[in-house]
C-alpha cells in the first residue's frame, strides 16, 4: 500500500498517546512558570500535538482551553 504524505507529514491516531500528552500539558501549564519553560514553550508543545495527531472534538476543546490558559503569543 502506497500512502501519500502531506506537506506537514503523516498524522497519527493514537488515542492513548494523545490522552497522556493532554494530561501532562494540562498539569504542566497549571504549574508556576519556570525560566526555561515559559508559555511559548508550552504553546509549541500543544501545537505539536494538534498538528501531529488526528484529534477528537473533545481533545480539540481540551487543547483550546490549554492554549487560552497560556494566553496569546507575544509577537
């Protein structure tokens, strides 16, 4: 079977991986900010999950809540 890859690479459906990552991100983004792990770092981690996996509607809602907690990126 020959699968075409999209420009952004393959997307995976691994429910247990996504759930574990969401639990960690939810916990980590509620902790006091560390100098090395600022909101920008966590925002990149959240976006990596969003871009790398096929998410359910519920998972997308959880990701959006985490992103809202992190605030808007400073550009």
